[in-house]
C-alpha cells in the first residue's frame, strides 16, 4: 500500500450540503487560500449570496443536471477527480481532462428526519434517499491519501484551522475524516434498510410500529471502560447514534475514575427507576436492582430513607437523584458511605465541592429530563438479538381494580402506586414492601415469588424496620396464596399486583381472610 502524503494542499473543493450550518466560514477559508469552489443547487446560491465565486458542477462537467436534480454529480469528471490517485493516475486524468478535487464537503438528504415524521409517506421517504452524496463520500474516503472528506459541520473548525495554517490537511486528519465518512454512510444506509424493510408499498403513511425485516443499528464508541463484568473481560461503551437527547447515554462525567461495565449497567438502572418519580427522589442500586428508594420534600431526606432500607447493600452502590443535587445531600453521602457513582440532572457548586472530598467517586450529570420517546430494548443471545418495545407504561394511569372486601382510599392508592413504580425496576420475581413514600424491604431475582417475599421480610428485620402497616407490590401475579399469607404475617395491609392467575380467586380469598386490601393493575412488569 502506498503511503499517504503528509500534507496535501487544497486547490479545488466540491461543496454540496443539505445542512448548511456553518458553511460560509469554511467556504471563505477556502477562498482565502485561492481554492476553486465547485458546488450545486441551493449550496451554490448561498455561497454566491455570501460573495464567493462558485463554479457550478454542471459547468465543470459540461453536462447539465437532469431528472429534477436526481443526476448531477454522478459523472466521471467528478468521480475521477475524487478517485484519481495523485501520481499514479495523473496521466489518465490529464488525458480525459479530469481536474483533481482535493476536498469534498457533503452531508446527505435528511432521510432519518423525514421518516421520523409520522405522516411521512413512502414516496416522501424514497425521495429523501441520497444517491450521489454517498457515492462521492465513498470515493473521497477511499482516496484519503490525496483527498479530504468532510461530512459534519462539527468538523468545520478543525478543517478551517488546517486550511489557515497549512492550506490543506495532513495525513492523519485525512484518515480520521475518511473513517468518519464511511461511518456516516454506513449509518445512513442502515437507516434506509431498516425503514424500508418494515414497510409495504401499500402503506400510506407506512406503518411505524412494525419490526423491520432486517434490524440495523449504529453505535458510536464513547469510551473504553476499565473492564467488563469481571476484570479479565475487556469492555467499551457505545452510544446509539439515534439516542434521543434525554437518554441515559448522553450523561456527562463531572468527576471520578474511569467507569466500568457494571458501573454503567447499575447507573442506567438507577436513572430509569428514579425518573419514574415526580417528587424529590433517591434510588440506590446494587447489581442492577434497587436496594432502597425514598421520596421526600428534600433530596437529603429522600437519601436517608433510601439508605435506611438496606444499609448493607447500599455499600458500594450507585446513587441516583431526579433533581439537581444540593450540598446537604452530597455531604450526607460522603460522610455516611462508600459509593461508586452519584448521578443527578445537575449539581450545585457546593455539592461538587463536597463530592470532591472523594475524588474516585464517579459523578455523572444526566440529561435535564428523562426521555419520553418510544424506544426498543435489545438483548443479545447466542448468535442473535431479541428486540422488544421498551416497557414505558406504569399500569396505574387508568385506575386500579380493587378485588377485596377491604377498599382503598386516595392515600392508600398513593402508597400502592409508589411501591408499584419501584417494583417495575426490580428483577423478577420482585417483591417490594413500603410505606409513606419509602421502601422498607425489597426481595429480588428469586426463582419463586414467596422466596422473594421471605427475603424482604428478613431484610426488613436486619435493617430494624417494621413492616406492620406497610403495603406490598408484586411485579407479576401470585400463583398461590402462600405469598399472601407471608405478607399478612409480616403485617402488610394492602397489596398491588397484576392479577391474571388461574388461582386469583384463591389469592383474593386469602387477602379477605386476613382483612387485607388488594388491587389489580392488569399489567405485568417482568424484568429479567
């Protein structure tokens, strides 16, 4: 393979962009070094309005744009100028009057933005599939030894600086831009493939809820991690290129040592759970399960309630808040426990000062508001991938069905809603005991539901918390009455569960026998 030249001045650039953000400063930088600018359509018009000299591509090729602009850059003069190897192909280029193009600036038709509109028709989607753009990008990226290729306005400042300093791009810059261009085209093609493989030509607009015939994704590496689930496993974190702004993946690190795989798994679980509450809330997670949840008028009190649920498990846990963290709550954490990660949508200066006393603690600032966009949940299996809708519903929005002789009032309904929200984020089989906006005990991840109930009772005893008068949530139905009997023995006064068991009558009768209230949600929240 021939080595790339260390520096390549830009004598001629082709600019054709859909997103015209930041375009004029880049074009002026090219003009300042005497580069000829080729362009098309709306891009050429904008550059001329900015007082720049522009040569239309059709003038450069001697061939007009045709088919309403569908064919304008698909021409040997353009692709020869991009693909021609400096040195090796210059004689052929001269023979056919092909001038080299040293810099290509292209971004593509907004296909993903177009199909994100629920009213988008299949015809509109097809018209927003760029053909010439990806072809040029691939050509320029392949020939990075002599050509620079720019695909994103965020790259413009670096390119402008290189033009001003060296009148061109060095080899390392051209290679990095080439990789970015191939990634850009790959994501674009993947989006088209995934969208079209879920559609039928008869759909107007196409049905958006169908799983595609081919599932494609694009993830961009954010960072190498310290290690995976275990120290002998390597790991990295990738962000979905289509992740909405409120997604966990858009966290920002404010402090601390490098994150591990387990840190991020637990932090994601903590952020999802704490985001389920509107009042000030704190969630402490250990091994992807909440071990304590508290809500209160202030974050410091919410943290105290969450910690009190299970102080043993809270050691080395992940602590999440749904509001900006203040100094009082931050200081309480630092003084009380060892913590791996603290995350919140914001931090006061005093809170950051308090957390800085423990410089190894990872401090993650989360998006200001959780995402509400519907997403899919992905689960790799050996040689395959499971894809499902994200479980975004709660199940209490449309009301609860009271199935026992003992009824529930507004205050009790509020308590049941709290433990139900927590149970949604606990690994199945999940049992959550709580009272007055706080958890008292959590039983998680057991093969039988009654074992989870028993573990919760033991944890409450270990923490010195009474379950008398508490409420209980179960993420799925009770298959037998034994779980109800266990709850009654512990002092539970009301239960929330999905219902739907063949033995619902037996379970309801058990609750009535113990004088307990029970409500059904009609919705299960398994979490494997």
